[in-house]
C-alpha cells in the first residue's frame, strides 16, 4: 500500500513522475473534476438506457412466446392455471 504525506498532496507527480499541479489554477482542477464526473454520469446513463431497452425487448419476446404457447396448448394452460390457483389458495389458508 502506498502512503502519501500531506506535503505531497499539493503536487500530482503520480507514479509516472509528471509535472507538479501546484501551478494549476484551483478553478481548472474543479472544472476537470466536474468534467470527469459529467463523463461518468453520461456513461452510467448510456448503460442504463441500454439495459432498459434490452430488458424491454426480452420482456416482449417472453410475452410473445407465452402467448404463442397458450394459443398452441389452451387446455394445458387452463389446467396449469387451475393447479397454480389451487396451490396458492392452499398456501394462503
């Protein structure tokens, strides 16, 4: 684990030995941090949208598949619903 003393916090030499950040304007540091945060929020938002679209399309696919199965096997679907309803009623009593 790497330790760092408080005097080193004013410079950002990093492990690669860059230039000190003490010459940078504090507003520039804040702007850079804000931009990094904004980029992170954008990435998270894009990923959330992708996952939402994927879940929606998967739900639609499952709905269509279940409708097709029920249309092809109406008696099994009704009997299955009756069994599930009976078992649910027994558990709730």
